[in-house]
C-alpha cells in the first residue's frame, strides 16, 4: 500500500507542478507574473466581494505582496481600493 500511495503522491505533484508551469509560461508571455495573473482571476470571479483578505487567503500570499499587486493595478486604473 505504501508504494501505491507514493505513486499517487508523485502523480499529484507532477500534475500540480506541470499545471503551475503552464500558468507561469502563459503569464510571462503576456507580461504578467503568476501572482498577478491569479489575482486578476480572483477579481473576475468575485467582482462584488473580492477583498485583500480573500486574495491573501485563496492564494496563500502575504498581505504585503497582495497590497503591492493591488497598488500596481490601482495605479493603472484597473481597480479601486
């Protein structure tokens, strides 16, 4: 059973890292980074109640990182704090 669990865990991580790499490449090709891309996704998915706290919680990012992302978006006129 241990070998089967190890195989499943390896498969999960291969899928996770592969998916993450695809998002990172796509973001980079559009002049974005992964954190900004995922923040934009959350802003779209929760248009009426997307808070800094929600973004921090969903993306497991520190408040300072999310604040920097949102400040950059605000400077460009994309969001209002």
